[in-house]
C-alpha cells in the first residue's frame, strides 16, 4: 500500500512534453550555435561553407581584432554608448520602479486604484506605438540626436513598477515598518535601510528586464539618433550590415556576425551571475505568505 501510494504521488514522464521541450531547446540553441560557428569564419567562408560547421580557415581572433579596430574602433564607441544607456537608463528605471512600487504598495492615498489602472494600461501599450509620439515631443524640446533622447524614455518601466508593487506588498511586512517608525526612523531611512534589503530579489529581476530591454533597444535609437557616434550596438551593427550590400558594398559581413556575438556576451554573463536572484524574483507575488 505504501509503495502504491508513493507511485501515485510521483509525477510520471510525458514523452510528448519531453519531445516538445527538446524541440524548443533545439529551436533556441541552433541560432546561437550558428552565430558562434560563423564568428570563426572569414568573409569568403561565410558563403562557401555549411552554416552549422567550421570554415576552411579559423578566423575567430582575427575577426575580433578587425571588429574592434574597424573604422577607427567605432565598435568600442558603440559599446560605450550602450553601457551608458544601460547603466543610467536601466539603473534609473530600476530605482524609480522600486521606489514607486514600494510607495504604492505600502501607502494608502486617494486615487490609488486609478494609478493602478493607469499602470496596467501602460503595460499593455507596446513601446513601438509610443516611439513616434516620443520622437515628436523630444524634437520640440530639441533633445533629438542626444544621449538624453535614449536615457529619459528608458527611465520609465511600467512593467517593472507593477512587478515591484506586487512584490513589495508581500515581501515587506507592515509590522516591520511600524516598528521602525516607532524607533524614530523616517520614511526615506526606512526605505533605504529596511525595505531595499527585503526587496533585493525583486530589484534584481526588474534590473535584468530593464537591462535586456535597454541593451536590445533598436527602434527608438533608430529614429532618435542620426549621429553614428551616438549609436548603440544594435543600430551600429545594422549600419554595418547595410554597408555590405549595394554598389559600394564593403566586406564586413564577418564583422557584423562577430560583433553580434560579442554583443550578447555581457548579457549572458549578467544572467549567469544573477540567476538565483532572478529565479526567486520571478515567483514574487505568486504565493501568498
């Protein structure tokens, strides 16, 4: 009886589910494998060798050197721009979302439900739908073709605000806040010394989403910026790709591929180091304490 009861509690394997997961794994990994193998090929091998195998010449290190030095090292300038947009934009968006989410979760004020409805509506609006109105507004302010045209819109993260609101509602006990107030601590001190420690998993999750969104941002910089020295990596690599076609085409396809591989390396490193915080943050609010 005990053995039969145990077998009923143990979930069995589903061949269909396993097959679907394997197909999804292959679908996910094949483009990455193609990118890694293509980064080892020369310009000629890219078009003459199989996509999922090595070329005749192993040109990985020379491709990296050429990518970093091409056009007076403009790739490094694009990398610096991307890091600036991510550090200031994504970092600021995380801080604002954390502060606003904590305040909305722990303070009661008139119009709170209306604010919640506005945030939910903002989450449902795609960013591309706001790109043109944002461009017109920044054009009237004279901020187009500046770093602020990318940083200021990146500071707004409705989804991050909603996530922190849900997480803070359960992660920060109201009794702890009341105890800190009775000890004479102000609200700002409570937020930075008490709440932030309890909100750490949610903060890391929001930060990861903001970093990925800002790092991969393409459409907004495309319409906001016209100076190549201000481009992020996404727009810069697209410019290189456009140089490889047409009457005056330049042999830079291998540089585009290698640059694309180098672009995803920082994101992979961030996810590896912050994975456990990210996983715990994703379950925020799913279970009531």
